[in-house]
């Protein structure tokens, strides 16, 4: 993985010194909160309901064991013993004291990490496929390009104050696992007919108040021009993006307003002037960055291990875990393992300091000291020998990290919601816990099969509810918390925006609402049809009719004592 050079170290050192003085002036009331606001946002610091929240960048989702251990240290010494992994492959700490933040940034710098540009109207963390470099269906490893874009976007002077925040995702596999269709720019690394490497470019995707799937504006962009072409896109956005209304300021609104074809032509015209400028990527620079992404010292192993096959046959629980949490690898004899952060009774995406230390140890012993963060809020050990899977499973199980539910209903995406976020209309975590309780029977979950449930506490859609097969959105209804439900959303190659089924529900009604939706699916699916296929074939009408057919009972839910659920 990438290591900082002298420029990275110098930039971070100077930024921390600058920020330390800004905090000093704020604490001395030499800066008002209004004056301090843009300064702290540039360093990933938000003020939420109970305390400050610090969001730390995890570039394209890659972590070393040392970096994860530093997260554990921060959780113990500055927070309440845990952290929350997000849908953009970052980590958030929700109980931070302002006076501690300069020291936290110094601790992060020791392991080559920072919180710069994780908030504000700038280019945010570059995200990618959590299986990049090892995926069985990978065409081209996107990580060197992701790192080049990270370096290019950090402190880019022309794009530090965009009309609104800006997010880029990059994928290099046949299947899109980076949700590129719902990003401001989505890149797919491809070959053209001549075998040359380049990018398919999508622009204008996003969720929030106006969910839109991105439009392809270039089928093939030579790799040398990725930065100049993206610079042209951002110049057009900077010039024409709305600044008078933040709800209409994202690039998706601009692309929709003028049309993708017109936007693409404006980009081409702008690009013509800078196409061969200083930002053109050279072979030497690409090789320099690529050299950091070395192939691990894989052993020559058989494609199938006899001991592993016997363990599968002898242990049903292990076999279930392998079926859901173990993924194919491009190297024979290896697999990638998803460690579930969706144990029943725990807020989705949360990990304790002890768990982080433990996973760091696992990564060193089983996966060359590296791990990944997924945008589904789980962790991945990318390079595990097949023969070691049983031992790894037993260890992970002992620390609550082996719930065999990846891709199932209880592997839900969930933002922190109203328990923490000052923007949220409603709590998310208690609803997630109640739904998990209702679907606690693993045999029932396996019968339901693949089903993505995503939940957001407000319209900002941090929980990606628009692209959940079932989406839940927290809404304010006359000062009370209610939940709107959508069906038919999807990520990946067949990305889709879900459709709202009708009026919203109370918190206590949500488990039965989800159960009724699942029953319609089970009653109407054909053969082994997935939920999303049935939902898109039927449309929302059968679901809507059954959900609203008779009154829904209200239960006493976790929301009555939400603080206990999230405080560990």
C-alpha cells in the first residue's frame, strides 16, 4: 500500500501546526464559532448533538495493521472505546473534545493518516472496490489511479471551495463494487478495442434530496489524461454550479439542468485547452505510484485444500460462514474474508477498540498486515490462505466478527442517525437493532437470500437508502420521528433508485413493515430469484397493497433506551 513521501509528511506537519493554533484561538475566544467553522471542517471536525465528531480519511479503503491499531488507541484515549466505519470507507469518532483534536491529528500523522478534506465543499476521500488488487473479476487494479487522484485532489487550490462537496469513486472490475453510479464522478478502468488502458467516465450521480444515477459522458478516456479531464469537469462545475442554494449545488443538478450531452461538450471544449498541460500523467509517475502496490509473497498452493473441504463437510456453521463471508480470490489457494460489523445488538458499522486491535493482529497473521474497509460498513482481510479459513473463523467468532450474514437483510447499511447527528430527522440505530431482532433466525435469513437494506436518518442519505433493495429514510412528521420506505433500489452494474411505497411509519411499526415486504417477496419469487429481481419484476404495487392492507402493530423498541445501545 502507499507510503507517505517527504511531501506528504511536510504537508501534514504544517497543516497540524496551523490547526493547533486555530484551536488555541477558538478556545481563547479569539475566534468565534462562525469563524472557526470552516477551519475545523477543513480538518474533518463536525459538531454534533453531544460532542464533536472527527471523520478520518481511509483512502480507497486500505489500512495497515499499524493504522488500525492507531484507531484503537484514539478510541480508547479520546473517545468512548469505539469507532464507526462509514459508507465512504472512512472512520468516525463521535465523542471528541475540541482541545484533544490537534493531538489526535498528530497521532494519525505517525501512521501516515489525516482528516483533511473529509468535510467541506471540496473533493472528498477517493473510494474504490474493497477487493481491488485481489478480485477474481478484476480487469485492472484501480488503486494506483486512486492514489494518484488522492494526491492530485489534496489541497488542489482551484477546487478548495467548490459549490458543494464532491465525491469520486473508481472501479476496475467487471462488477461495480464501488457504487460509481451514485458519485459526482464515477470512473471505471477499462481496455479499449486496441487493448489500451483508459476510463469510462460517469458524471452527475448522487443521492440526497434529488437522487440521480450518473450519466456516461465519455466511453474511453486515455489514462494519461485522467487528471486533465477531471480538471475540466470540475472547472465547468465551479463555473456554473449553483452557489445561491446549497440544496441545488451538487454537480448532478447542473448536469440534469443542461443535459448530459451539453455538459459533456462543455467539458470537451474546456479540456481541449488543458489536455496536454502539466497535469498530464506520465509513464514514470504512474510507475512510481504503482511501485507501492506490490504483489504480496503468495505461496504456490492448490486451488482446493483437502482439509478445508473436510471442515466444510463436518461443520455446518463454518460452511454457512464460508458461503456468506468468504469471497473468491484471483490467486489459487487464497480467499478474501469479510469480517461482519453487523453482530445482533450492535450498531451497524461500529467496532470497539479491542476489536480493532484484534483485527490488526488477524491481518498480520493471516493477510500480510493489510485490511480493507467496505462501503457496506464491514472489514476485509483480502489475502487469506484457504487452509487457514477455519482457524480464522474460530478466532473471529470469539470476538463477535463472524456473523454469517454478508449480503443478507441484517447486513444492513445504517448511518449514526439522530442518536448523534444534528442533521438527522430520526434515529437509525434503534430501528436497525429492532429489525435485526425480528430477523434473528439465520435459517429464515438464508431462505430470504440476498437482500440489501439501507437506512438513513435524514435526506442527506449517508446510509445510501436510495440504492437499498429496501430503503428506509427517517423523516420529521409534526415533531415526531417517522420512517419512509422505498423498494427496488440497487447498486452495482444494474444500479437503480428505489421507489417510495406510500405514507411513512412509526418507529415501532418498522419491523413488521419489513416482515410484510419480505413475505410478498417470498410469496411471489420464481425459483431462486433474488429480492431485487422480484421487486423490479412486480413493481411496488403488490408490496404497497399488502403493507397497508391491515393496521400494523407498534412495538416497544430500542429507541426507548438508544443511548445504552450505542455507548458500549
